[in-house]
C-alpha cells in the first residue's frame, strides 16, 4: 500500500511538472530545457504552404524525427523529410541532425531560468532556390545558436539567437549569380507561451491547452535581405505524453525572396519516459 502511494505521488509530481513547463514546449522553435534523461520522442511535422510562387498548387513537406534525452543536460535529434515543395512529385528531400546542451539552470518553485546551446546540421537534395535559409529541407548547412528561457508560473518567454552557414558548391563561384545568393544568415526569435487549461492540476490524464505567439526573424549577411514573421499557435497535451500542435506563420515585413510568406504547421508527437533505461 505504501509503495503504491509512493508510485502514485511520483506520477502526479511528474505530470504536474510537465504541466507547469508545458507552455515552453514551443511550436516553431525549441526551448532551453532539454528532454528527461533516457526518454524518447517520436515527432511527425507537416509543413503546408498551399500555392506558392513556383507551383500553383498545394505544397507540403512532411518530416519524421526521433528525439532522445541522452542525459539530463543533453538532447539529440535525427530525422528526414519528404514532400513536393521543390518538385511536382512527392520525393525524399533531406536528412537532419540536431544536438542541444543545457549550460545553465536556475530552478525555483513554479519558475526557472535556463540557457542552452545547440548545433543543427542538414543535407538536402533540393535545388538552390530563394533567399530564405531553412535547414528543414530547403538548404544544406550548419546552424549554431543560444537559447534562454524564463518560466514564471503559467507564462514562459524564450529568446533564441543563431548563425547559419549554407554549404553549397555554388559558394565557390558566388560572383557568377545575379542577384547574389544567400549563404550566411543571422536568426533571432522571441517566443511566448501561456498555459490556458487546466486552471488547477489534479490528475495525470488532464488535457493541457497552451497558447503561443512567436516572432521569427532572419537577416542575410551576404546581401542584407530580411524577413519578420509572426507565428501564433495552439498546443494540446494529452495524458502528459502526447502533443498536438497547430500553428500559422505569416510575414509582417521583409525583402527576401521566399517560397511563401504564409504557411501552416501541424505537429504530432509522443514521448516515452525511461525508454533507454528500461532496455539497459
């Protein structure tokens, strides 16, 4: 009986912690927090642009990612994408790996501050088009950055700054292209999340509803082009382990040549705590 009560208490404590931190599980960016050690997440992302300047038809990109909590400070992710954004037929597009390491943690009751560094690498078979640099299927390259996240009860704010280098053979003959191509960019994003429901956490199976707003920006170092996007989103978390995101992203201002200035993002993911520990 005592053991059963301890297990129930531990389960409710973990679920309450996840509920408290749920509003920093951003939709378009990553938080400074990392996954619990030995955990595994399967994530499916569907990026929909509809008609674009190149193809007058519905276009999409789908990606499948495995995200692993290696240690309590280190998260690793690997995945691939396929779609019809660059071709008429649906084809494989890219392979991506990502690693995030938490550098600083300051935890208090119902609040914390965390800082993490990350590096992201991608290879794609897609042709080189547009100024906008994205490592999720459009460009091959490396991105490195810092994330700072502050959680205050039901509100979470995060700041991300990063630098991207595009790796493409045309860099050797960049002067041959007119207009000039973009190979180096700076990104800054400000993200906010608020836990709407539940008002008071009582049960492991309660559904969480989080509201997000993210300001996303990119500026090229090569040709001084830029964009500013706003991305509101809704997030549902079921039984503290399955997450459903729906976000809409649109341009506020910009001079970059882009495939589209508005898009939808649908994400579904599920997490297994202690996945690797059980098998060891």
